[in-house]
């Protein structure tokens, strides 16, 4: 949904649901969550609401997720090194 809103500009639950393999109701629920967390905002337009991405908030979210990803990458590298050390030790002990 965010990709569609970024690519095409503001959209409604109806216009988005036409392009997604989910119901309009499901789109509306997802949009409500994205609105509540500030990644998008809605402008009333008659009976519908036009949703638009808050690009500054999205950029902050991307930066935070990138930092979390970097932290996990570092942890996984440490786990890999430990596992490799254990494997080498096991192989050396079996060779003796």
C-alpha cells in the first residue's frame, strides 16, 4: 500500500483495493493502522478519505529499521564466528 501511495500519489481505500488482492475492508483496516502510527495521513474528501504517505515519518522509520537490521547483522556475524570456532574445535578434537 505504501509503495502504491508513493508511486501514484494519494489514494482511497477503494482505489487501492482495486490494485491489491484483498478486500476494500482489509485495505481500510491496514490504512487505519498506518494512519495511527503516522506513516500516512488522511484527508477527508466527501464520503471517502484520501491517504498520502508522510515521507518524513517514513524516512525516520526506514532509518530505525536500518539500525535494527545492522544490529542484528552484527549479532549474526558473532554467532557465525562462535559456531565456526566450535566446529573447528570439534574437528580438531576428532582428528587427535
